[in-house]
C-alpha cells in the first residue's frame, strides 16, 4: 500500500468519472500532507490489541469473564489513551484471538515495519520500477511458503 501514497500512485488511482482527468496537483499534495493524520492513535490501538493478545495467551491469563473485563479496562486506557466505556469488552468481536493468530497479532505491526523497509530501500525513488518489482516478485513472492520469509527478505534487501 506504500505506493498508493505517492503522487504517481494517486494519479493512477484517481480519475474524474466523466473527464478522466487526474486530481489536481494541489489536491494531491493536500492528500499527501494529511496521510498521517491519526496514525499515532491507530498505532496505539494496534499495540493495545497486540498486548491484549499476548496477555490472554501468556503464562498467567485471566480465567474468568470478570478477569478478562478487568484486563480490557486496564490495558485500553494504559496503551491506547482512550478510556474503555463501562462494560464494553471488544473481546467479544476480536476474532483474531481464537484462531491461528494466537499470541501473534503483533505480526501485523511487524509486517508494516518490513513493508516500510522494503519500500524505502527499493521502491521509494520509483514505486513503479519494473525491474525492482520483478525482483520483489522473484525473490519474495515466488517462493511462496517454501523456506523462511526472513531468508527471502534478507536476499531481497541484501542485508
């Protein structure tokens, strides 16, 4: 998704429905300027959810509904800086907790770090560089689930 937040990416994604004209440059610049609005709050929420996941799947998890509620009531304001409304417990709808993500929700944030690293190293100058795109496809995507992803990323990044 990094390429979407470039002038060229926005130009390619945006067209007037009748004229086909791209967005004016001043509007593109305003969109890029506003890109990171609320990024801090969103990051705090992801850290909250990751910590909640690790606590629930840790060595001393709550064993009662009341204990789970107390955990949510404590962690949400502590990490996300937003008070938990009385009786509100998002665990009822946080499906990631009880599937293959058990104690691994933090992987979403780690994937963002890796994505940003690859983008800054290989695509920031030209997100649409066909040679870089082909190299990414061949070294990271093509192996699929064969081997360790860290090995593929190391080969791709050269470090």
